[in-house]
């Protein structure tokens, strides 16, 4: 397990968000990115989770006062699966991209085809 403070982990998440190309980041609307320690006990190895309505499924009703979509990055499982700090940084970047892809309606099968497991 990698030792990394919550502040350092949150910085890694921020750095991963900074890697999103500006043109793509400009298309992301009404999304909050959070860091939590652990996922649900049902999925203890989950690294990230997108909760919301993907852009591809939105229609006129969505914009009328919708709560923000949520992307949650889980610190505990990420630190347990990684071997060093650089591994954490890399894994966080992949997880952030993965969850943003879900926001854009890209499912796990397509992400797998694209090499974003």
C-alpha cells in the first residue's frame, strides 16, 4: 500500500483534471469531482464512480434545475492497488478519464476497446 496524504491524493486528482484537453473540459457542465476514502462495501475495489445522466441521454428536462453529476475517486482502493506514488498518479489519471468518459456516454465495453481499463 502506498502512503499518500489525502491532500497529496486530492492534488493528484486535480492534476489529472488539468490533463483533460481544454476543448473537452469546456464541454463538461454541472459536474462535481469528489474524493472519498472508500466505495460501497459491495464494490470494495472500485476506484471511481460516475453518477448522473450522461450527455448522450439528456434532453429538455435535464437542464431545468438538475443537481450536479458526480465523479467520485476513491482513495483507499487506489492506494492499496498501487506500488508507488507515480503509480497512484498514473492510476488516478486513468480513473478520471474513465469517469469523464462515462459522463460523455462511453460505456465500459467501449473504454475496454480503447484501452482505458
